[in-house]
C-alpha cells in the first residue's frame, strides 16, 4: 500500500470524527443494500452511534483504533470480548466494527485495520475471531471472505427484513 496510513489507539477526543466515518460508511453500504437515505437520517441514531463509540473507547472490554491519513481519521476499528455470553471470551475475540470512509475504499486501509484485529487475537492467545455482517453488504462479505472468514450458521435479525450473519476466523498460532 502506497499511502502512509497510521493506526493508533482512539481517544474520546476522536469520537465526533469516528461517528462521521461510521455514518458515511454505513450509509454507503445500507443504501447499496436497498435502504433509503431517509431510513438512515434519524438524528437519534447518530446520537446512539456517538454514545456507543464513547462507551467502547472507555470500556476495558473493547479496543478502538483509528486509521489516520495526514492526521485525519479515515478508518476505524472496534474489537474485544464477544457480544454473546455463550461465546468463551478466553478463546474468542470479536471484530465489532471496521469502517472506512467510502472515498478511501480500495486503498488497503481496511486490510491494515483487519491486521490489527488479527494481531489482537494472536497477542491475547485467542483461537477464534467472530464478526457479524449485514447479509446485503456484499462488499463486506467479499472482503472478509478473501481474508479467510467463513459463515458459521448463526444470524440475527437486521434492518429491512435482512439478517446479520455471523462469520468466524481461525486465528493464526501465537507467535
């Protein structure tokens, strides 16, 4: 990758920009999946994203990272303990979210963020990665499939009558 992207730990100072990246990325994939812009324009959802990212940054169970280019946040990553209490946090880490500004798609930023997640699994001696992806987000499914993620059969309801599907990754052996 030819662009000088830096990956760093997020702080509460970053929350507004993180929300902007998240909002633009999710709008792009939800609209591509058939939702209207009006469905996504609810200010209460923006506030929920703001509050959620602030909680994630402050949580001892989450790690939030930012990808920066020329000092601007262009990508974000949230990872940590699994959402489901039925998953063993001693062996499983969850990739909660990766988002990249649509204007920076295809530049390897998501791959760099994903590598941070794989490093997290390895450093924490976790054997399995989990994530959920909206079934209408073909771009994300293709991206994760190329990186070795496989559907595990679990799902939960998502927007517009479409599910979020669960994907699983076998972590590399500890270094």
